[in-house]
C-alpha cells in the first residue's frame, strides 16, 4: 500500500501499485489532463511510471520548466516521425533539446527544401491532432542494435553500440515510429500543441568534419499558441535589432577574415566605446578603485602556477621568443596578483581594489563567433579586490551598489541574480566556504534583492553571484559577477601582515560589471535599436541648413556646440531639407537643428527630435540646457526620476 507524499506535505495512500497518472486522476480530472510527467524521489519519470513503494511525487505540467523541456523533447520525436512518414528512406540520428527549442539530424539522399519543411510541419500537426499514445519499453543493448539495424537505421545502431552492454535501453514508440531515448516524454502526441520548424542547416555526423554531412532541422515548441506567438515576435524584434546589421547601417564597426573575431572600430562606434569606458572609469574611481595596466604577453610559467595552463591552454594564443613560450593573456587575474605582490602589504592596506580595462584574447572556435557577442579579442571592465575574510560582505555590498548604479544609467532595471554555492570538487575548508557563502547571501538580503540559489554551481575556488540583464524584448544577458577566490592568491604567493604581525593569504574577489566591453556594446545597440540615449549617441546633434545662404550660421552653431563639449556635425549639402531630415533620422541622431532664413535672422535654431517631434524655434542657450538635461539623465526614465 504505497503512500504518496505530495509537495505540499499531504499524503495519499493507495491499495496497490499506482502510476503517476493514476495519482493525478485521484487528485482531480483537471490535474490529470494537465499532467505531462512526474518527479518521483527527485527523478523525472513518465506519467505511465509505476510507483510500487512509498515515494515523494511532484506532478509535472507545462507550467514547470521541466514540463516545457519534455514538450520540446517530445516534439523532436514528433518531427522525426513526420520525416519518416514523408521520407521513409531518411535515417534518424540525434535530436536533443536546445535553448527555446530542439533539433534533429537526418541522413537523407535528397536535400530537404523549404517546401519539404512546410510539409513536415503540416504532418506534425496532423500527428499531434491524432493524440497518439506514447509508450515506453526496455531492450537489451545488443538486441537494440540488431533491431535498429534491421530497420535500416545504421546511425542509431552505431549510437547504441557505443553504450555499455550492461545498460538497459529505453525506447519510445508512437504509432509506427520508435526511437531510442532516456525520456521522459509526454503521454500522447496531443499534448504537443504549439510548435514551428525554424530553419535548415548542415551538421557533420558526431560533429566530426571527416564524417558525412547530415541535414539538421531546427524547431521550437511552447506550452501554448500564445507563448509561441510571443516567442516568434521576440525573434522578429531581435532580427530588427541585430547589432551586426545596425553596425553597417550606422557605420560603427566591422569584422574581416584577416582578423577573425576581432573588431575594427569605426569613428562612431569607437566614440560609443570611449563613452562607456569613461563612464565606468569615473564610477569606479568614486568607489575607491585604483586603475592599473598589465602586459599582454606573459611567460607560460605564470599561467602554470595560476592553474590556467592546465585548464585553458587550448584556448590560449601563444608565441615563442628567445626560447621562452608566452601566452597572450586570456584573463587578468594572475597579473593583478603580481601588482599586489610588489611590496609587503599590511592589513591596514586592505581592502585593495585594483581595476583594469584589460584586453584579453581567447582562441574561440570560428563557428562560435557572433558579432560583438562572441569574439576572440575583448576588453573586460575587470577588477580584483584583495581583502580579509571579515571584509567580504562589506565589499560585496559595495560592489552591488556600484553595479546597480551603472545598470540604471544604461537603462537596465530588470536584473536576475543567482547565488552559486560550493561544488563537489573545490579548494578551501568547509568553514571558509560557510563564511563566504553566508557573506554573499547576507549582502543580497540586506539589499532586499530577490535572488535564486544555484547549489553546486560555484567555481572550484569559491562561491559567486551572477547578474543577468533582461533587455526590452525579454532576453537575458549574464554580464556582472562577483566571485570569491580562496585559491589563486596563495598559489601565486600573495600575502599580507595581519594585526598580530603574522603573514596571511588575502581573499581575492573577482568582479566585473559589464564583463566584455564589446559584448556589452552589442547588447546596448540591440537594446536601443541603434537609437542611443543622448549621452551615448556618437553624434548628438546635426545642424542642417535649408539653403546655402544659411551655411555660415549653421557652421557657427555646430562649432559652438563642439566648444561646449557636445558631439555635433553639419549637413550643408545641396539637398532638400526633407531628405536631410529623413537621412539623419535613419542614422538615429537624437537632435536635428534646422537652420532657415528666419532662424539665421533671429539667432535661433528650429529643433526636431529623431522621433519626428517638432519642438519649434528657440535660442541656442535654451537648446543647450535641454541637451545637458538629457545627458544628465543618462539612460534612465526621466519620468521616474
């Protein structure tokens, strides 16, 4: 008579063994209809799973994260079933869940066309509507190899042959389609209600370029049609905001094959970069950071002592000179410890906050490079705080204040915070980890911040807090972090003298606010769709003359603005003023000053915004006051201030 304990602590007793779905039905028909799977004693199982002894049970629906993943995995099988129905000669290989969707790789002599993808999607809808039961069964490995080989599924047989012989394999069948899978899956195809096939791509078998090329079909699946529609809308918005397209349109930067993954900044793009850097530099200075600069090339021996060589050597660029091997630095931490080590430090010198806009290089695979979002050369707004254990909480608290100031000024106020605690493999005593984890938790709670716990996801050298920005179309970008390090300072000989004249190893806090400057600027471009707030805009004002007669006055206005520290240009071309206004609006210039005969005569400027608002004529001083006010608010919402 198994006793089932539910998440709310209530218990239900059954006379005989019972399936997950039977428990759901006993609770209520609505819940049974919504149930996709179950979690029995922390293990995800199918709704058909038989519970034979006392157990803890959580019913999984499409409102759970696990439920959505199960829907997507099941949708991959639904797609494979549709492909096999339409293209019997196609062989199925692997079909995992990925972020926001899934894919499946197929071996097929004929190439899939866009029309084929439409037909496959239509077939999927037909199979889903049939509400075909999904059944799980077990099979020995060798039997499974022969089973799939007899079906002509050579790729699947090869996958199974790589699995240890003693492992029982689970198979899932829906109608005439059967596939190898760990599961769990939805109870029937009717549970898959909202999906779309997104694109075709090529993929090498097992990711090896020496193997044959397969055809990969990507898809997305959601719990309902409304969620699918919202996702597709986000994709449309993301396409409009693609920073690579906007960079060409606004003349910000480019990439080329001679320097893959490395940015060629143009004047306007570099202006944005310099504004971001200068702003962060000013904020750090106010918070007690001292800026340093360390070498790009460092002898291999330092990376070996720091532990980076063993972990990251394949990602490092290296060079040899005079029989010495050097690495182009992939991170700044070991070099910052070298600065700390110059001269014996006292406890009175702590905390010591060392900051650097450190240029780093990492040998990222060419296939992973993606505009500014994934590059090989990037600059971090990096800093390391050397402190005592007792100072961790105060320093973390101060960093959080700084981080939220910066994010607010860049227009981000929706921040996801995660606290990652000790992993199984770690350095440092449990007592020290207890102190560090508690310090991070208290710092977050004292700020009244909502946060999520990520057990076991800390670095091997200490716990950490990660900060992710949610942009205007709902995407999350992990940028900020603060990490406690008990390991590297000791490995590299960092010491200070405590109040008892004993030598101690300092704790090192790794911290960054925006992370990669390049990536953060890419995020900013997409967040604002290229229409930067006035303080960041590469050109803040364009002064446009209506006819040649106003050219001298327009130039005078532009020079006056430049002399007052504003970024201004003139548009004196022999074109209609309508064309000039349209072109500058396309360039996302915040303000246009239109100079006609009346403005020249009255010593005024006619002001237009990039949104097309006509603010009328005003003296230059009045416009400058408005401009200064806009800049002072940075990216914040003026009405909220």
